[in-house]
C-alpha cells in the first residue's frame, strides 16, 4: 500500500473537516441511512497506526478518543497530557499522509472519574482543568460524564446533580474555546446519565438493562435545564449524541450481544429536539451483523478499544509461537513477551485485580486472554517493550516458512499470499488489528 494514501484531491468531500463530516453523518443517519462513525479509544501506537491506515484506505475520518483516566493534565496511565496525546496522534497521521482535517479528537468520560476518591469540589475542579486542557489541545468532541459519585457524595447521584455537574464541565470547555484562534471549529458534545463504566464490566452480573424511553426524556430535560441555567444555549445546540445502554457489554469471559428487539423502543423514540443520535459504549466483540444493526438503529457512534489491543495481543502471542518454531535451537535468545507481561501485571495488580475472579490458574489465563484485556495497561512497561523488540527482531531475522504463518496467523498468511502484505512482524500485527477495524468500517460505511 502507498503510505501516502489515495489522491485526496480527486475526492473533494475528502477535504472537508472532520467535525463537519461527523455532523453530516449524524444527519444522514437520522434520515434513515446506515451511516455511522466508530471511535478508536486507545493510545497504543500499533492500534493508532492501524487506525490511520484504515482511515486512509476508507477515505474516512480518523476518530480517536482518550478517557479522563488514560490522558489527563497529570499524564494518566498513558503518561500523556491532552497536548501530548494530540501531538502523538497527529504525528502518526501526518507521517502516513492523512490530512490533519481528517483527524477528530474526542474526550471520552470527561469528568471526575480519576479523582472520585476526593471530595466533589476538588474532583470537579480537576475535571474542569482537564476540559480546558483538552479544548486547548484541539479536541472537538467532548463526552461529558459526571455520573460517578465522589468521596462526599451518596452512593448514587441524582440525575439532576449529574446534569448540573456536566453543565459545569461544559462551561469550562466553552470558556477554553474562547482562547482559541478566531474561526476555530466549535465544540460538539455528547451527554447522558446511563453511562457504562469505562473498560467493560468489572465482575459477573445479570447483564445490562436497556435504557428506557422515559429515562431518555428525563435525561434530556435535566440537561437542557442545567445548560440553560449556565447560559449554555449555544452549546446545547451542539449536543450531537446521547449515551444510552443498548443492551451490550463484555466482561472477563462473556460478551452480551445486541438484541434488536430489546432496543426497539429506543429506535422509535429517537429524540427530535435536539436532533441527536445515540452513542454506544462497550461495543467490543460484537458481531459484524450486530454492529450493522446498531448503526441502522441510530446507534451511530460506536466506541471500540479493548478489542483492538486484544487483537494486538493475539498477534503478538501468535508471533511468539512462530518465533519458537523458527528460532529455537539457534544461537539467539528467544523473546519472553508473555512472561514479561505477566510479571508486570503481578507487580502492579491495580489495573486487573477487580476485573478477574477465580483461583490462581484461572487468573493467569484471564490476565492473558480475558475479554476485558486488562493487560493493555502494561504493554508500555520497559521490560515488556524490550521483549517485544526482541520478538520482532527474531521473526524478521529468521523469516518463518509460510506454513507456520498459516498455522498461527491465517488471515495474515492469506494476505501475504495475495501480495497484499509484507512478511514483516510489525506489518502482520497491524494487519491483525485492522481485521477488527474493518468490521467497524463496514458497519459504519457499507458502501465506502
């Protein structure tokens, strides 16, 4: 593939800015077209590189979002501030030839979640600081999420309180927008109170309850009132999405699939004022047909994250098996990727302990293979990175036979045979990630 991508000048629509394209897509979806957008919720370099290449291939918007825990003014677990994250995304896009106006940065779960163990006043002050940092870094789509109780709150917040706090965050974002150069594209907002927890379910349960029509009406009224109370009528007109629960979720070893019949009332009750669509979180691991149905049913904004790093892990583990068959017995040290990864997870269990349950043997498997993909928090560890580099070097130096690639990476084998993919470890990893991205691309754009 030409890394500079297609001739963008041949397609005038390709030169439109990402915010405009998002709003146009929302309008088309509301008019009954199966058109949507998927948001890549990840900071992993291989995932972002794959997403950029997929956007180039599809001539679509690269929509990337970061959560408040992942990226914030203190670095977050991705160890990046909003400005650093924005520069990171734009750098990869620019190197690949993706025009800057085709990149849409979003803030996911922007609110007090990372500081919820602090009193609400301090937590919200930090959340407002994060809103300002995101806007000044060029984020254009803001998901306002103040649904979580803080240290001095009751166990569950009233919807009015959630809406009032979201309006406070919106006000901070709008004030920051005033500091941007004249002509800057206005901010777009997503709201909601029935917001799934970031990262999937943290334990076994009966499954999510589909949002009711009455809940939607009540939520919109609370938010409209709260926005009006802070003189945010202009921002209210730029609310494009409402987070609802369509009945999908994933956890350690379970995926709860979309059932169209259960979401039927949501589809028929799509709000008219404001003219919004639904945003669906935790859509990872859904089937291609389910995702297509969701877009048809006005869940026009689909979030995906763990499935992409899950695919990265699949490819890496497959390459370690290929490495052992190819390099074993030679005067070269084999990589120890899985061992280094598990050691890092055991040294710091804070990112996975509450998500996985069972005896030690079960936990060992879950850490590596669980749908929750909590190992994604550890790939950046220096020891893990060292072993990954060794793996790529070994597979590159000792070219594996085609039959071995067919055994462990059959999709990549087929692409190599067809002349569409180089026999290169990094390229095979990217290709494997893009198998997931293509599912979302087809669901959102059936006729690219």
